[in-house]
C-alpha cells in the first residue's frame, strides 16, 4: 500500500524545472516582441524625420535657384540691355510659377507678388505709384526685398534641418 500512495502523489521537484523553462520561454518571447515593436516604431520615426529633412533640403535648393534668378534679374536691370532683361525676366518667371511659389511662406509670397507687379508695370510702361522712382529701381528694390525675406526663410529651414539631424542622432 505504501507503494501505491507514492504513485498517486505528484513529485513537485521534477515539475519545477519544466515550469521554469516554460515561464522563461514566455518571458523571452514577450521581451522579443516588445523590442521588435519598439524597433519598428523607431524605424518609422526615423523614416518620417528623413523624409521631412529631404523635403526641407529640396525647398532650400528651390529657393536657391529662385534667389539666383532674382539676383540675375537685379543685375541685368541695373546694367543690361532690353534683350538681357527679357531673358532674365523669363528665367525669373520659370521659378516664380514653379515649385518655389508653392512652398513659400506668406511673407515670401507677398514679396514675390510685389516683384511680379513691378515687373508687370515695367513691361507695360506704367510708372511707379510710390514717388517718382524709376521702374528699374523699383524692380531692384523689390528684388532686394524678396531676397531678404527669402534669406530669413532659408535660415529657418536650415535650423529645422539641424533640429531634425539632432533628433536622428539621438535615436
């Protein structure tokens, strides 16, 4: 009878290692999946930051092209012939009606529109409404104003790029 009682009882010392092994496996699997989830979130965040950075860099490049065309426009109106002025106006309008206008902030759009109106008035032979300023001088002043506004816009974008770079380095 003593033998049958031993067979009916549970030997806990032989079950504990198996229970601990199963518990360890469950903990390992749950830690693995939580780390994978965190890794995916970090990769997603970095991808978004990289896309934002790429967009800002493309905006900066587009603004630089516009700034070059405005600088050429100013120089040609200061010293150039009618043909050179016409060519500079066409190059400016390629950028004015291109991406740069679409990605500009409101102050830059306003400055670009004022330059556009000055060019339009010059082409139509209208005089400036502000004092007795010759149309060429008015265009040069408007171009200078656009470049100043653009410079502050580009500087803010450069700061945003630096901030994104710092966030990418921290992760």
